[in-house]
């Protein structure tokens, strides 16, 4: 992943051509991999999705966000996590010399591989980690078949 920052003329790097090349490569991968990633220039949190016998578990890295900043929905077999990371405030008499943090609105959607019990979905946000547990619907859970 490429680190992005705004340069102040005082701290200008002598690698102007390298920065242009980096933007071109990011743009290429952004168009191949789809919008919404780092190449899109916005905040796009990372998520891990795992499956247990009884549920799907989705864990996302959302440092600095509060539960009030997030909206989670399950509709037609798609889990969507949306929210916004707000830009940090600067005191009136301050000016950025360098800023590498990304902020803005985001929306991530995941097609669920199994039907889930949408009424029993549980979500928690602890220390910047969002954990969503989606219980599998009865028809999606493994069951033993008795032989006659």
C-alpha cells in the first residue's frame, strides 16, 4: 500500500517524477481492482471474513471511529458497512506541514455466501475493531443425516 501525503513546499521531495509514476501505478491498480480502495483517494477500511459451522464473522479495522459513525445493514444477501472518518481538527493558528491520514465516507459491501438470520446479527466495536457475527440460517448449517 502506498502512503499518501500532502507536501508543504518547505518539505518538497526531489522525487517529483517518482511521485507521478506512483500515482499512475495506483491509478492502474485502482481501475483493475475497482473503486473504493487506496487508489480512489478515500478512506477504505480493511475487513476479514471467516466462516464457522454456525456463523459468518466479519472483522474490520476502524480506528478512531465511534459506533455513531457507522451504519450496518443486511439486505438480500448483502452485508453493507458504511460510515465516515472525519478529518482531524486543527487549532485556528496552526497549518498542516504534513498529513498522511485518510478520511472521508466509505461503504463496503459483502455478498454473503450463505443465508443468515438477519434478526440475530450482532455487532460490536472495541478498540477500533468492528466485529459482526452473522448466524447462518438453519438451511445453511451442516446437519447429520441418519442412514436408514
